C-alpha cells in the first residue's frame, strides 16, 4: 500500500485537517500521480457539509477533490498511455463497470452499476472507499486518467476536469459554433469556463448576470455582450434571438425568462442545481419547437477531447491558488461567490 497525505473532514462541520491514509499499490494497468493541484468545486462543499445527504450520503472521513492534475511518478507494467513524467488529470470518476451500454458508449458517468466516484464513493468492489484530490497522490487505472498537454502553469488546468467538461459537453452536443448567438447564464466557476469555450468555438457570446460589477470581467474573458438580469426590461429586446443558452446558475431563478430568449428550435441546457424545482410553462417550449435539456460532466473520451481543445486554444481556468490551511475560508468565499473564478489547492508544496 502507498502512504498518502490528505486533508480530510470527519463530519459535516467541514473542518479540514491533515489525515494519513493508504492508496492501493500500482497494479499492471495503474498509474501513480503525484498531485500538484486540486480545484475546489462547489460539489466538494455540498458533500463536505453533508448537504446532499438525502440523495448521496457523505462518507466520512472525507477527502474531497475531483479536479486533479499532477505528474505520473510510477506506471504499471501493462500501461501504454502514460510514461513517468507525463502530466495527468483525474475528473469526477475513477472507474466504472466497462461493460454496460453507457460505459461502452462513452458515458461512463452514467454507468448502470454506478461509476466509482473520485471521492465519497467506493471502487467497483463496492467496499473500498475512494478519497479525492486534496491529497498528495492518487493511484488510478490509466483508462480513467486524462492526458494533459497544456503548456505552462498547471493550476488553471485542474478545474477543467469538472468545470471544463461540465460546460464543454453541452456546447459540443448542441453544435455551438461560428455565427451562433450563445447565452451564458451566471459568471461563476462554470460560467467563466463556458464563456472561454464558447468564444473559442466561434460563437457570439452574451453573459447574463445579476452583478453589474462582472461586466468588465465578462468582456476580458471574451464575451461580446453583457446583460444585467435584475431589470427584466434589459431582456425584452433580446426575445427570440438566441440559438443556445447554457444556464450555470445554482440559485433559485426563473428559467422561463431565458426560454423566451431562444429563437425557433433553440436549446437551453441547465447544469446548475437550484434548491427548489423550477415551474416550466409548456407554451414557452411548444411555440418555437424549443428544447430544454440537462447535462452531467462527460465521459472519458469527451473529457480528453475537451483537454485537447483547451490545450490547442490555450484555455485554462482563472484561479486563486491557496494552501490547504485556507480550505475552510475558500469554502466560505466560494459560497458567497467571492472568487474569480476557482480556488485551487497547491498540493505540490503541501
Ligand atoms: Zn465538480
Ligand atoms: Zn458501466
């Protein structure tokens, strides 16, 4: 077994402290990653604080982190994709059954047997708990690791593993490209990635936000237009003008307002999970043959495609790098949306 230093919380108070645990030895198909950076995703906070217990009970001790990037330091004798020294990433899951229809079709995140989530889950033996990236090492099957070819600093690469693929997948699935009007609702960790990606895909991008203070940032990220949504009057002239809208907001808000902005056969995708259900007016969808859809991360092949796209277009997340002793403060600030745009823990020097 491999001794690993992690940062764990032992209950829903989410107080983090150093905690030592063991990873499995490197098997024939495994690689050992020396973790350099782990992003803080909002899911980490919900899980650490037990806020999703009704659906997915948190397994304590919890070492969160599913936006992982580091360097390969050891490989199993059957490994073909990686060599020692390569940069590798891990996203939201580290294994799946590999046999069911979703697994075969490249949607491992929807494995019928339940994927092995990177933390607060179990491996496919359904016994061994998984511990995430707030740690110095991870042993993972090479088929569930991602290759990173981006140049330079890796801190901004970590959030691509969740925030990147969460936004890339729906943009690709609905064919976002040049000449299209694309709206991004919310400019947080997800929204800022969506803006960069949609701009790189050639779309004309509008950011919808409740905070006028974010206009300057939106433009810096490449957005062409910025609309403050607190005054509904600002939306009226845009009725029926969008091909595609990606809604990244996790606070309660009226989805119908955005459906009205879609043109004929337009599509809106939700990736945020507000606390209360939305009431959808069917007329808004029927008139114009509009589509309302959802999306959850992406499979391994598509995540690799996203990383390659980001390397080619020099896209990274805007990050604030922190030390592990700042995790609790970073959680509080993330909840208050006081981060531009992702906290990343420096595990290299932890
Ligand atoms: Zn995440
Ligand atoms: Zn499966």
